[in-house]
């Protein structure tokens, strides 16, 4: 299941507003692989942090988690105002993780330069 990070946070907020967060978490956490693209870009509403933590926690126990980001990993902690939640999220993300750093020109830049 793929989400742009901003879209994921919007979906979490919408599910909370509609009283459907339990169903949303169940849907997301049954995915074999949860992909969160562009983590760390855009704003993060801190009221969503507990639900995000629960999603990351459940997914880290039962499925795969792939996170892409242009933000250095050492700055991910700063996405969260509550250091306890930040520690918990980062522990679950980094536990049993592999890091792949891609260097070079932007893929989009390459495509547009060929046109």
C-alpha cells in the first residue's frame, strides 16, 4: 500500500474526524508492505502522532515498511514535538532496517532534460 507522507497524514486526520480511525488503521496495517514516500516533507500535525505511532508499530510487527525521504534520517526525530513519541516511532522504523542512499542527479531532472 502506497502513500505520499502528506497524503497519509491527511487520511489519518480525515479518519479521526469521521470516527473511522480504527477501520483505517486496520486497512493500512493489513498491507504486506506499507510504503511512505517523501517522509519529512511538509507539515506534520502533532495530534496525529499517536495514530501514526500505532500504524508504524503494528506494521513493523506484521508486515514490511519502506520509507523514502529527501530529509536526512538524523532529522526525522525533529518531525515530532513529543520526544517520547519520537523515540517510539524512530525505534520502530529503525529496528531491523536497511538504509539505501541514492546519489546522483534527480530522476525527474534527468527525464525533463531529455525532452
